[in-house]
């Protein structure tokens, strides 16, 4: 690699070097076509295969049964905040929302424009430091779906279990932890994720949707707002993000060669564990999340003062530890350590943290 920066950015985030190298090698001439993937027609056989391979990559890694569709949309995860209620909510139909961070809060605010979206749980009062246990959650029996965010990227809190809502379809924003560990997909009716963390570049959103929920998508919606229309057209109602879909396929292959989601989980747990252990060994660094809610993907912490946090991020950047500044809404420090982030980068951060504390503690 030319660039030795360790990129801790929350997204767009680090991609596997092998993936970028393969994309680079194929950039000018994909499969000896003399054209780049960005230049070929999305209606060509070559691109149809890329589309299929990317879908299959996700299907295989998650072990998706046949009654799920994998769709590629645009508009980011944010667009899903409105597309989901637009497809399934109305003034007469209600949905439950679990709000355990800034993204869940945005999702419910959008849903309220379309129908009766009720927040059945919120950890706002404790500053989004916790994750509810399953028994704390009381669902409305007539909810058309329950929505939750499996990993809140800004606060760094993550569900350690697949939500079980009984008969109510579960809709999950998995933008920042999709493909980071095995999940029980049968528990979900819809999973969505902006690609720019664990899947590929920004500009493409993955939606995994179960047929029984898909069937509830009304026929009278404009095509670009309809899951049914996207499913009917194999995600190509219009020109899709061909480059993004191609990269998702490459990333899935990379995960497979590394041993799949079980191997991702082992590697991710190790990276997170040594970082959290470092936080726990000192009073100088204070983790934001409660221990039981700690995210494996986004490790958030504070230093004794905002000045020190600024200094910490600036000095870290100088030695090639980039993107550590916490989200502008909460401040502090955030180390995003997605699938592609190497263990050596976490070890380098820990070394820097110890040394910074010695000088400033
Ligand atoms: N949900 C979560 C959990 C996120 O982390 C993000 C982006 N960081 C979003 C939604 C919004 O995603 P996008 O920028 O793709 O709209």
C-alpha cells in the first residue's frame, strides 16, 4: 500500500486494500472489455452478472433463505427513513420505533410524517448510553413493523442480540454493523444499510426484504419509492450505482476469503476488546457506552477536557491515525473499526493513547 494512514473514519470508511487493488487493476478494462465498470451499460450481460454476484455475495454471507430479496437503492440509509414508512405506514396504521441513538431518532421523526410512529423505547435520557434488554420492550400488538438501529454509529452502542418481536415484522437499520458478525436473519423482515461502512462506497444502499413484507408494499406508489418495483426490476428501475454494486461484490468476496462472518466476528471482537480494555485501565479515558452496550464497530470515549480531546485527535492525525474526532453532535473521540480495519491499527492507537496519557494525564 502507498498510504500508511490508519483510517478510523465512521464512513465513508476504510475498504480492504485487496479490494481497492483489484478494482484498480480492473479499472481501465473490466474482464478484457476495454471499458471500466463505470463505462459499461447497466443493461449489459457483464453488469447483470456483477449485480447478481453482489446480491449472491450478501445472500451467501448472511445465509439468506429464498424468501428474501436483496435490493440496491440510492439515497443512503437516510432515504430508508422515509421509504419504509411510505411503503408500510399511514394515518390508520402504526409502527413501533426503538430509539437508542441519533439515527433512530431521525428515523422516527421521518416516519411521523407518514403515519402513526410511536417511540416505544428511548434511551435519550441517559444520553444514549444503553441498549434495552428484550424484556424491557413492549410492542403494540397492531404495529405493522418495529424499527430499530442495531448499531448506533455516533454514540457507539450496539444490540448484542437479534430483536424478537414475535409476529411483528422487524425492520433494522444495520448501516454500521452489517456483515460484521453472523445474525439470525429469520428474525428480520427488512434490513437496510448505507454501504459506506462495511460494504463498499457511499451512494448505494442495501435493502434485504422478506417476501411477506414486500407484498405489503402498495401498488400505487411511484416506482422509485416502491420496494415492489425495485424487486420487480432487479434493482434496475433506472441506472443504478454500478460502481458501488461492483465494489460490494468485491467486498463480499473478500469477506468470504477471510472466512466469512464468523471470522469477521472473531477479528472484530478482538480489536474492540483490546481497545475497551485500554479504556477500562485508566480514569483518563472514559468510555461513553455502558459496558453491556459497547459497540464492536464504533468505540466512543472522552478525555478529561475538550481541549485535550482536540489535542489528542490532532496529534493522532500527525502520526497517521486519522478520523478519530467524534461526531460533531456529541464531541469526544470515536474510533471506527469496521471489518476492513486492521488489528495493527488498533494496536498503534492503544500505544498512542498510553503515551498521550503519560504526557497529559
Ligand atoms: N443510520 C446509521 C446507523 C448510520 O450510521 C448512518 C450514517 N452514518 C445513517 C443511518 C445515514 O446514512 P446515509 O448517510 O447513508 O444516509
